[in-house]
């Protein structure tokens, strides 16, 4: 029987390991990260209230925060219905853009011919204002769900494919050579090395794409819709109902913020191994 002796880890000179933070430390870190944007939002809210209270701007141009919140409370059911429509369009467009963008990026990385063919088309499609083609989509696809989702896909697709291409190309070539030396095939190399290494870049693109998808869905609703936050904003604008218009804008912004936070939370769950997400880090003390 062979006895195994345990040897304590010997610390390396000049290198210190930072332990995993406790719950209290994580709360303090979260507060330290969030107090500045919270303070900025509060400052903007106070400035908004001060301007309207001093009547520096006519009430029919900029309503007070209290009036806007009152409208949101009185029309909560109405706003909730249209918020759900816009959220559904946004999520559907975002998921489609993610799937198509990842597949297109993989094809572009593994096939130089596809990359040379597809890249100019992507750039050409990106520079076209989506507001300009939204009316065409309504003519072609009608006033239903399809044109809003297509606009959301078109806007959210570009950051997904670009970030994924960047991530797949950023893999260390020595890792690819090592996997080939060890007998790994292209599919194994992709699943074990390329795809995991590209995820940090992909999530950077997804956080941009999910906010753009909200804009795309609302742009589609501006052009032709009978429900959704874009419809609410259009109707409020036509009726000079600025409190409802501001309420629609606030809810639309809230959707984007919530979806961004959800994608960031998913990144923390799926990428605990990434350097920016590890609770334990190695720092030099030289």
C-alpha cells in the first residue's frame, strides 16, 4: 500500500492570492460600484423636478416627475399591456439575432471565402438607417409581429456577429496547435477551446445587442402598430399628452436596463472562470 503525503502549498515570493470575498464584502463592493450611477440618476431627477417646479419650461412641454409617476400609476394596466408586447418583440428579436449572429460568425471564421463575401454585406446593411427600411417591412410583412421583430433582429445582429468573430479569432494559436497535436478534431477544438474562449467577447456584444433590440422593436412600432410602447409614444405625441409620452420613455428605458442586467447576470453565472468574474485573484506584490 502506497501512502500519499500531502505537501502544503508553498507561497511564491512576490505573489499574493486574494481570498474569495464574503457576503459583506460583496455587498460593499456592489454599493461602491453602484452609488455613482444612482447618485447621477437622483441628481437628474432633482434637476427635472427643480426645472418644472420653477416653471422654467411650460408644463405641456416637460411634465413634472410627480405628474409622470401619477400617469404611470393611473394607467398601470394600460402601460403593462403595451410593455409586455414590446418586451416580447424585443426578446424574440434578440434571441433570433443571437442565434443567427453566432452561426454567421462561426461560418466567417472557419471559411475565409464566406468572410470575404459576407462582411461587406453586413457593413452595408449596418449603415442603412433602420427607420428608413421599417416602412418597407410593414408593406412587405404587414402590421403584425413580424416587422417589429425583423427590425429588432437587424439592429441587434451586427454587435453579436462582430463580437463573436473577434472572440473566435482571439484564441491563442498555440492552444489550437496543442489540441491538434493531442488528436482533437475541429468539432472538439471548437467545443472545448474556441467557443469557451470566445464567450467573454460574445457577452460584451450581447449586452449591447439586447439594448439595441429594444430600440429596434420600438422603431418598428413607430412605423405601423396598434399596440406596444412605440404605439403609446406615438399616440401620446399626437395628443400632446407629454406625461404619457414621458411615462412610455421611462418604461422603455427600464426594459433596456433590466434586460442588460439580466445578460450581465447570465455572464457571471456562465463565466465564473473568467478573470474578471473570479472571486479569487492572484496579484503581484512587487
